[in-house]
């Protein structure tokens, strides 16, 4: 049976530091400093996420603190100047918040972060209620999987499935996340596929493929 892929729910932080829409500026800064986070979700009602306040949102106030803008410049920086004059989370936050579902895959979460230039995402259920927070660091947790676990998954989900008759002749070694496949298999056409599938196992850093068939060695695909 193929191992199911890791989801956001597997790696997210479940203890969430959040603020209410009416939270004051200093309250938000204090929460960030106390819990060592760079952004906090803004929630209302039954924990429904309505926005996110980040350090960038708060720093706007400092940016314009000693700099009086003219009318034209104020119009050009309308959102920023509005935030500079605000002191409550509901006025400072970025809304709507970019969120992700618990069942989303890790690549999906990573693409969302990259597309929206954020470092973390609130994880919400179908009602929009917060379930956790997933950060860039959380997405890297899969690379902390033990080498033995990676080797077992590659052998079971890749080698035994692709080479049911010759899988016992294949060696699977993992060192610091790098998989080495060695030995002889019956079908040379499947060797590149084996390397690609092994590389797709979550937590694998790279794959060295030294498999051969009928006396021919298949070079490691790049």
C-alpha cells in the first residue's frame, strides 16, 4: 500500500497566537515579541480568520512617523498612510487573509507562500475557523525524517511496485536524505521512473541511481 503524502495538518503548529479585531497596536507588538512570531492572525466569532497583521503592517507606522507627506504623495501611498494612522488590528491587518486547508499538500502550501510573498499561512477548516499555522520552517520538517524511514518507503512504494520480480536484487541506501539505488532489475525502461519516484518521496534530498539491467548501467538522471 502506497504511503499517503504528507499534508499541512501533519506539519503545522497547532498552538496559535491570534488577536481580535479590536486589539490595540501595543497589544499586537507585545504578543509578537512574547511568542517570537512575525505575524498573527486576526480572528472573530468562533475563531474565523478575517485577516493577518504582520511586522510589515506594523512598521508602516514607524516609516511615516517622522515623515510628513504632501497630498500627492499621500494619494500614492493611500493604504500605507491609512495604516500609519491606525492602532487597531482591524485597521492594520491585511485582509482577506491568505489561508490554506489542513488537507492541502506541502507543495500547495509552498506555492501559496511564494505566490503571495508570505512566510506563514493560517490553516483553516471549511468554515474558515483557524486550526493552526504553517510556516516555511514547518514545510521543511519532512527533511528531518530518519534515513531508515525513507529507505523503507522507497523500497516498499517504489522498488517493490515497479520491480515485483527483481526487487530483492535492488539495494536501497539512504544517507542524510540522499537515496542510492543499486543492483540489477529486469526492465531497463523503468529505471529512470524509479529514480523519479524515489526523488518524489517526501523528505528525500536527492537520488543516485546505480541500477542496471542486462549488464547495462543506467546513468543517474539529472
